[in-house]
């Protein structure tokens, strides 16, 4: 039985590298381990994920925030994110027919080559995590996972001396959707022009049939928040928790993504001397989106997803004020979109 472990891969968790979005956090952990100094702003924006917003048109959907919804093809954001950084992208997807043995071989090949693997699932929901090793020919995986310490997901998980999660039940987890990695050598990353064109495509108002996206997502979110039938006066806490989770995830998506977008725009302004004013307008607009989200947080007395925030969100006046801030954020995002459209 073969075992292998990559020592020293940074741990991933919410808040790592100052972010709350799993995929760019995982990419940053992998690239740091491989000795590449790549900013989180570059990682977030080259994938297009920093510019996203999605809202399910049919229901309050806890998956709205998933970075997979950046594009209409679910795996596209991962491919663009890794190839955009100059790496060769490789992946396996369970829904495309790849079985456990194929996953094991893929993981072992990468780990044996000194490359961490980004996986969706392994422990808990189908969010990105980093596989750092394997045991028993891959029947057991060693990973850094956002949910390895959550009791509802960690029943089959052990924590090793280095703080990594060790699980024998990774394939039995129906949320283990995919594995992917970035093969060396690294080439030139995506041009700033291409990133801006990609951002424009992600931010434009559109739907994929299930989700409103880009500017359209603000409209759907605004409509949902102001729908009194969705916030009954004597609602049970599980329903309010669902409402707060969806609302809070949209806030997190914007706060994290547009902050990185503003950082990225600032970093490339010198490349576009003829469009410096337009890029500064876009950067400032992204900052205003973040400011509007901070205002939403203040209405809930902070970022905690607790009962106090649930009780606050059900109040009509709080939701009316929140709705106004959603429209404020939308207007700022639209201004950024118009500014970027004048650059490329």
C-alpha cells in the first residue's frame, strides 16, 4: 500500500489570506506551496469569480454563492482560473463518468509529482478544498478542508498532527464532484485586456435559465428581500436561517469579490494610460459596492449569522433599507461595468 504526503501546504479556511471564497483560497494555498508569489486579487479576477453574482429565480437557494455559477458551464471558472495563471489545467468530473479508481490515480499522480490537488467535496459540501496526500493507494485522503471541523460533516474524519483532515469516506460523499490541478511549468498569465473582457461578460445582466446573473441578480435579490410573504411575522427559525444564509452569502460574494476587483483594477491602471480615468472610475465604483454591503451588515448588527440577525432581517424597515442598499450596490456595479466597457 502506497502513501505520500506533501508537507507544508498552507491550511485553507474561511478568512485565509483575507478571503471567504474557497476556490481562490485553495489556488493561493497551492501556488504558495509551489513557490509562486501570486496575489489573491490576480487569482480571484483571472478566474472571473470576483465579478460574479447569482440568484436563483425559483427559490431561496443556499448554492447561489457557489463560484461554479460564474459562467453557464459549471467547470469553466476553474479552468479559466488555473489556465489564466499560466498553468496547464487538468480535471476529472464524477458526473462525466469518472470513477473512484480514476480519481485515485489522478490524485496520486499529482501528489507524487509534488503538486497539490484541488477537489470539490471530500468532506462536506461540494466546495473547493486541497488534497495534500493519500494513504492506502488513495483509499484514504489527507486534505485541508473548510468543513473538516464541522461536526455535521466530520463524523468519518480524523485530524492528524499537522491539522489536516484524514478521511476514508471521501468517495462515499456524494458531494465529491471533481478533482483538478495545475501542472508546471507556469507560463505568462492572462492579459489584463482579457480579464476585463471576461469581467464585462460576467457582470452583464443575463440569466442561465435558473439563475439571474450579473446586474440581473441584484434585481432578483432586491425583489426577494422585499417580498413580505417570504418573511412571515411568526416564521420559524430554520426558515429565517435559510433567508439569512442566502442574503448573507450574496453580501459575502460582493464584499470579497469587489474588494479583489478594486485591488486588481488598481494594479493594472498603469498598463492603460489612455484609460486611467475610466479605470479609476471602475475601481471607485467597486469600492462603493463594498460600502453598500457594509451598510447591509450594519442593519444586521454585524456579519454574524445568529438569531439576532435573523430577527432583524424579518423586520420590514430593515428589509426596505436593505433593498435600497442592494440597488445602490447595483448602480455602482453598473457604473463599473460601463467604465470597463469603455476600456476594452
